[in-house]
């Protein structure tokens, strides 16, 4: 009888314990295997989650040291698709959706965000994210105007944020140009040329009905009001007048979209990432326009030089140049892994926002020279064209209320 009583007491205790703790805790929640414990994961959200944004989301979702919890997009279809990808990754329903990026940034549990909105939104969202204590991975081209770059850098520094530009091609596509330059093999570098286009164009598209689930006014944001047309907001990569990348209200055309890659890679090769050109020379040879950017060290970066091939480098092979180690990504997982590693260590990423904005400023300077059809002097420290009122009016552009900087 005593033995049966002891067994009965044991079973009662077991039932009570099961009632108090009805769930099994998966090993991943405790950091088992190769997945860090929750306290060691970077909590992330995405803002602008269409074409490029979905790719960035996938890169971060694939990391064991990231916990992805929120998505924001003005397109309901994009927003819900991104939510479902995150929930599918973790086998839960925890990912929250937002139409307004400010609501996502207000969350105190989010450590970092990635941004892949159209270009005219980048500066506003990056600066607001820094103010809210978020580290930021922002897709290229990082800026829409020359004024925005220093403001983004100032926000990153003031709030001690890690802010990375998003062009993976700068390091990964241009090794054949970077390595011989940095090794000293070509001697002192004189010039490099990049050839691509087109420039941004004005948009005269008509009006169509706004699709259900599209917040058109929010998509426009700081851009001038315009009627809805699917080409205005298409995320297509064809810069031929059928996507937002084509139009000057939202982007700089191929000059900034491809320029972030090509200018970025060329400037990296000639080791001029830490400063900006001091002169932009405009040329027109029998109707063929091109520009040359002269850096303070005398090196020229050309755009569409008629006598040079794309990424052609002119050095001085007979002279010696001391070799330098080529900077690279930190951590693992390419440019996305570089960002996450720097979030952890608080180091500057490979494409720190200051280096990234210096590169894209070249594209903006070229666009202004092409627009005015004349050469320009540029003061990168003061962020102005000295004594040139006409050019200085193009350093920034008006923004629709309430989206001001």
C-alpha cells in the first residue's frame, strides 16, 4: 500500500509540473547548434521591401545571428509577401507589417534596419533611423542630392550609428582594377574611365487608377505630387522610361543607379574614396559629351571619355608606387555580413556612409555639369560650388511637406 501511495504522489507531481510548463523549449531558443541565443542576435526590420529589398531581406533572413521581426512597404502585396517569408523562416507568425516607416522605427526592440526604398526617400529614412537609435544598411544610390550626403554622415556620427551603403559590386566586381592599382603594379595612377548611362529624364506619364493596397501619396513622399502610373513606381531595373529609376523626381537615372557601382568601383581602385573631386571638367567634342573629375591629388576620373574604354586605367608602369593592403569585408557573408559584424563590433563597415556618399556625389556633380553644360569647381568640405550661384541652386531640391530635411 505504501509503494502504491508513493507512485500516486509521483504521478500527481508530474501532472502538476506538466500543467505549469506545457511547452517544450526548442534548442535554437537557447542557442543550441550554430544559432546564437536570442540575446546575441541582431533584431532587424526592413523598409522598402520590393525587388531589391526582398533580396536584402533574404540575405539577412539567412543568417543565424539575425532575428527578423518587421517589414514596411506602402504596397500591401510587397508587405505581406515579405511578412510571409519571415514567418516561414522561423515557423511562427511574429513578423509585424507597417505602411508607415515611422511606426517601425518607433519600436525599441529593433536594433537595425535595411532600407531599399526609391532613392528620393533614402536620406529621410536613414536620418530618422539614426535618431531612433537604429543601425542602417541602405541600398545604393545612397543620396538623391549633394546636400543629403553630409546630413546622413552627421546623423550617423551624432547618434553613434553604424550606417552602410549597399553596393556589393564595389568590392566584388572590380578586383581586376583594384588589385593592380593597390599593389603598385601600375605605378602612380593618372586616370580611370567609366562608361555608362543614361541621365535621368522628366516624367510626362498620364494618370491611371491607383491599385487597391497601394498608398500612392506615401510612395511619393517628398517628391512632387504626380498622378499614379505603374511606370512611375515600377521597381524594374531597365532604365528606359518604364521605372522610377528613369525619372528625375525619384532618381538620377543610370548616372546614379549604375554610377553607385561603376563610380564606386573606379574610385575604390584609384584610392580616392575619402575625399571628393575639386574640379568637374565638361567637354563636348562634336556633340559627344563627357566629363572629367579632378581630385586634389591630381588623379582624373572620367565619365564616357570617347578615347578610353570602360574601366580603362592609365598608370605610370616605369615608376614605383608603394603597395597597400586592400580593405575588405569584416565577418562573413559578403556585404550584408560586413554590416552585421560591424553592428556587433561598432567598427565602420566597408562602405561606411561617408565613403559611400563621397562616391555617389561624383554622379551628382556630373549630372549638374551635364545640365549646365559647363565646367565647375567644387568644395567638398563646404559642400558648395564656390561663387557659383547657378550651380549651388542644384545642390538640393524642394521637398513636399511634411517631408523636409
